[in-house]
């Protein structure tokens, strides 16, 4: 009986110690602080289009908060053409439509309904091919692969990344970057009105452009080799005509009205600040404050404009990041406590993240919530891709599960603070804090 009583006392003491050590990271005050930050930005500043005054004001507000927790803060200005990333989509769709019209003009000539000489006939088809090539190049290089090839066609704007640094108690042996972004996306009309069906239409559109391109090339080859096949090209022309509604979907793919962006991505910025607040409140606690690990808390601008902010940061700091063997945990789109996704690769941009980063993170996350998953980002990209493609080990942690679900608040007017659960913010914060301890003690 005495032994049982002693064991009970020992167990109670251990449990008490653990509770004390983890109290801060699960404190309702920190959860409320993070959620209130999201609400404040949405109410006081509102939507934050990349390269606008609102984005700059949000960055200033974030730096004000970081100053309360960090040893050093600053902002890094850069210039980019944010509209180049999505602004050419509607023009590309119009070019495809014009190419189809040129195709039909030559088809009407084949049917003897209009008269075209050989030079004009050939010119219409060649121009149509060039228009398709320009459109496909834009979509592949600028939209899918995030190369800034067409930026010279769009106006320049100023943006600023916000960086806060927390130094360890002792000499620096490791460096971790926790990143997010504070700009918000244009509303995607396709997702708001058509939901998941809109995503399917977009994919059909890709296939349609390929079919149109092949059809026009075949028509040019047949004409130059004097092969007659009016019925084949008439059928293709009807198919091209059926693609017209999809072209309209692309023309109106997005509005020029940015959303509030509470989920994407003030939620992640709030957790960045939560990390800073937690470490600041535990500065005298050797168990919860890093001894040898420097922490950078970064909020990027221009993520929704094709990762412009993180790309400029990499360009300025790549050598430093590699020399310091920096690890990057990017945070993205947090809303529901039972949706935790750790991204292993981003298929569209072609980024593969480092398993030595995401596997330990997965283990920690599963201890907190067993529903945590490893996931692949099927389209789009996160700021982690910028680092991984430049040999800096990185991954993205958050609630973005585009492979299985297109939530109604992703890039739509429904992206408001009301969709965010405080417990979801708290979970991600706890994962990050535990990861800091793991790296610092390893």
C-alpha cells in the first residue's frame, strides 16, 4: 500500500513538471493573441494585394509585434511585377480564342465560302501557332514554374519582407527559419462559383489548348503538302468551338479584388508571432528556450504573386543560409485542428522537400494530432519551394490539402477569421516549439 502511494506521488510530481513545462505553449492566452492578431489585420487593414499600400501596412504591423519578442527586426525592400504572375491568364485565353478564329477563317476558305490567297492562308495558320506558343509558354514558365519571364510587360511595385531574429542563450550552432506570408490572393471566381468543378474545367482547358495547337499544326502541314481533308478539320473546328466556354472561364478566372486572407495566410503569420511570444515568455527557462539555435521569424510579401518575396530573400541570403546549414519550416493556411498537412513535394513547380526535415516534424505532429498527414501539393506552390529548389532544406506545415479537398474559403471571399479554429493555431504552434527543442537538443 505504501509503495502504491509513493508511486502515485512520484507520478503526480512528474505530471506536474510536464504540465508546467508545456503550459505556456498550450496557454489560451497565446491562442487568443494569435487569433486576435488575425482579426485586427482583417478589420484595420483588410485585403492585402501584393505590392500595395495595404501589404506594406500589414508588414509594418507585423514588425511592431516582432519587436516585442525578438532581439532584432528589420524589413527588406524589393521591386517586382506582381501582376505578371496571374495577370496574363486572361490575355492568354484571348490569344487562344483569336487562334481559333484564324483557324476557322482558313477552314471557311477550304469550304470555298471565302477567298484567301496562299500567303494569307499560311500567315493565318502561322500566326495562330505563334499565339498558342506564346500562351503555353506563359502558362508553363510564369504560372506553373514561377519563372519571371514575362515580368517586363507588367508594372513594377515595391514590397517588403519582414524579418525578426531571436538569438540563443549560448553560441550559435544551428539556425531555423519559420516563415509565412502576409499578402492575400485575388479572389478566384472559378473556385468561388464553380467549386471543385472549376478546378476540373481548368485542367480540361490545358488539354484543350494542346488539342487546338496540334490541330492547327496539322492543318498547316496538310495545306503545305496539298493533302485535302475538309471533313477532319471541320470536326476539329467544331471541337474547338466547344472549348469557347472554357476560354471564358479562363478570361474571368480571377477578379482584381483581393480577399481578406485570414486562412491564407494570416493564420500562419499569427503562429510566427506566437512562436516569438512563447520564446520571449520562456527566455529564462532553459528547458523551453533555445541554447544553441538561432531563430528567424520571417513574413514574406508577394507569395500570392508567384513567391516574389521569398525569391528575393533567397537571392540576397543564399550563401548565408547554406553556410549556416539553415532549416526552413514554412507555415501555410491553418484553419481546422484536424487538418494538419506536411508537404513533401510540390508537383507544379517541381520542388521536392527534404525528408530529414519533414519526417521528424511528422513524428512530432502525430504525437499532438494523429490525423496529421504527409501530402503533395498538386498545383501552385509555397515559399518552401523557393528554399528547396536552392538546396536549403525546407518543408511546409499547415492545413493546405488541395489534393483531397478544395475548401470553400481557399482564395475566395469566404476566407475570413470565422473559418479559423483557435485550437488549430495552438497545435501548429506546439509542433513548432517542440521542433525547436528537438533541433536544439540534438
